């Protein structure tokens, strides 16, 4: 039977409907107004650790094929004001849908290639440009180096060579930062095992990427033979070091120790630093963060000790250095998962300052110069950005000069963010350190190393990240 309403009830219902429409319209109007506030649109996401979409450049081609409007739509949604807060609120709301398990697997649909046996007959040692490599003694270094050539390189908008006193450095287009961010998300955050307030990144071996990376490092070693020692340090994920064999067997993925042995077995003329067993021996210590994919400075220190053994120098103990402590760090795993156990038990960063100097200079992507500290005080910073205490975070290039080391020794470190916690330990062993993050590099790194005639070229990379085909291709292009 149809319900009958009195006149007063019908009027009341009409008022409620009208009020609902007005509230909805007001919310939509406010949202549209906020969306038009171009000056408050974020450029980076602290939560997701990435640069947000940029407003697209207009071209006739993109206009006609519709991609211009797609990119505008992506930019509008990706850079909406208060984006991180809205995403966080959405994730908190989703947690109310059901019970959140303490142990879970996020992603985990990837499948690694079979890791082959080492075949030395397939190792290529001949440089691409035979004859370009010099025959100078590895102990001879260039001490006269007043300009590093970088600022002009970064501010140059054409493809001219950047010339230093030591040689010519080819300019290159920097890698697509969006592609690099996507590679990071794919390799380190799409396949996670979460347990007891900690996340573990699983590893999957990719043969094509391994071949390309190995070829690039071998080419660098061949080209630099007689001038510069080439070191390679592959950093395993926390899962391979911290989880038990039984857990790893159940989770699947590739054997990181076996993969690293394959990489190193296929290298020629390279001083490899195998740190896997060393880290495994210290697995009960705080060598990886729980809420972030990086290793801690203590994990990096053990790698530094192994590097010193390979190089034939004496490592400086941690207790000889000033220790800085930064509490409340919530890293990339927390940003991805918004896990309440992680939030309630954040990480602590321990950083060890160099003895000789804590000063450095870095250059931004626009070429602007910034004086900074090797270990920066990040107390009071956003909890998700505190890993940037190490060497200024991720910048195209940086230089550290130590006035206490007067032998003219120098090195170039090619790295991604895993190298940041490692580099401070090197400062007291070199007069000058050049730091290049290949993800943002605007110079051909091999040319740059040649031009500087440095003692050592140190490549330090996370094993998962170089397993991405785009990343491996980027490194290859910069070392050929």
C-alpha cells in the first residue's frame, strides 16, 4: 500500500531534497574553485615520493590525436590542491571496509626469469670505441681541476659538448623522470610482503636488464682501463637479507645471492664488491628500515667496510664519527601502504658525519647551485623526506671536497638513492668526490669520468631497480 504524506510532511521532504541539492552543488562548486587555484597546486608528492605530472606543452599533433587533452586531465587530477591529504583520507576510509591483517602480500604477481649459469665466453671486454681508453697509470691523478663544468652543462639548453680542462663531455637529455618514478614504483613497491609492521620488497631477476647492465659496466671498465679503477656494488633488497629461507620459498621471487653472483661472474675488469654475505651476517642489526625500502647507514657502513677491503684501505670506525639521530621517519613503504603499525612505530635514522668536512655543493635540474651538508640536520622536516639527510637527497650532480685529504685522490660515484647513505663514509678517503645520480644526469657519465681522470669510478645500485628495462637502458646509454 502506497504511503500517504500530509501536506506538512510533503513540504518537509521538499525542503530536505532542496537542501541536499544545495549542499551537493556547494561541495561541487567549492571543489571546482579549489581546482582552479593554480598557484597552490603541488609539484611533488611527499607521500608517493615522486614528481607529479606537469602541464603539457601544446603541439598540433597532440591536439589532433587527443593526447593533449588526456595529459591536461592527468595534470589536473594529479596536481589537485591538498592531494596527499585527500589520498591519505581515502586510504584511511578504505581501512574501515574490513579487517586489516598484520601479514599480507601486496602485488606479488610478477615472475622472474631463470638465473643462468655464468658463461665467461659470453663476456664482452672490448670497448665500443677501441683505442679511446687511455694507458695512464691508475695512480696518476689530475689535481688541477678548478671547474667541474657542471653548472654550464646543466644550464645549457642545446646539445653542445661541455668542455673542461681535462676533456670533452657529451651533453645528453636527462632521463624521463616520470619513467624513472614508474620504474621505482614497479620494482620496489609493487611486490611487498608485510609482516609485523615491516615491509619487505621481493626480487625478480630479468635477464635482458641484467645483460644490458653487465655490458654497460664492462664497457666502462674496458674504456677506463689503465686510467680509472671501476668498482661495482649491488645492494640486495631487505627480503633477501632479513627473511628466512622458508619464508622466501613460500613467497617466490628470485634468489638475490645467486643473481648477484651471476652479475659479478659476467663482469670483466671490474672490482666487484659482494656485500650479500656481510649483510646477512648482520641481519639481526638495524641495517634496513622497516617503513622504507632503503638500507640504514649501518647497513651502508658494512658495505663500506667491504669496499675498503677490496680497495686495500682501512675503514674508519663509526665511533670515530659524530652520530646524528633523527626520529619519526616514515618512508616509502608507509607512503604506499599507510599501515597503522608502521605509523605507530616509525623508523629512526642514525647518520655518521665525515671527519674531514661536512660541506658539499649540489646542482638542481635547472642548474642552480646549492651549498649543503653531507649530513644535513632534518629534525623538523616532513617525516617522509628525512632520508634526504644523506648528501642532499637525489640531485643530478654534487661535489664534496675534503681539505684534510691532500693527495689529489678523486672518484666519481654513479648511484641512485641507495648510494646516498654510503657516500658519507667515502669522504675521508678522497680529496674530491663527484656524485652523479643517473636518473637525472645531463652528462654522459663515461665521458665525464674520462675527463676528470679520477682514481675510482664507483657504481652502487639496488639490484631490483637495475632489473627494470628502462633503468638498465638509461645506465647503458650513459656508459657508452
